[in-house]
């Protein structure tokens, strides 16, 4: 798995190089989640940072795709809750969703 430096926070980022990023730089899962959940514009995000689980979040592709799904739901629903989310992958619990601003 290719490791890079997160272009936002400087931590380790996992994924293939995206053409729109300087060589050796990508986006870590935490910064990706923060951007997506703030802006809810997954199309713009993908143009800038690449595909979930491929160019970012490759260390946990199921979680990367879940973040995108949650953001898509948040665009439709003003305040996403545990009840209106897609099925969570094993090991992803409420503590992570609270970080994304999702409550019961």
C-alpha cells in the first residue's frame, strides 16, 4: 500500500497517487472525513482528491466509502442519525459517528 503525507495535517495518508496532488502527497482518512462532512460535495471532493478507498482511505476502504455514503445522506437529510445511515461495517461504532457530528 502506498503511503504519502497528508496535504492538510502532515500525517500518513494511504492510497494511490492522485493526478491533482503533488507527488508524495494525499489525504488522510480523518481530513477526508472532515472535508466531506463539512461541505457534502462528494463530486467536487473526488475531482480534487480521488476515489474513496483508492486514492485516499486505502488503509480502511470500507470506512472511506461509508464516509462518502453518510455525506450523500446528509445532503438529503438535514441531520443524519444512526437510524437513517447505511449498514455500518464491522468495527465502526457510534464513537466514530459522533466525530462526524452524527448522533442518535
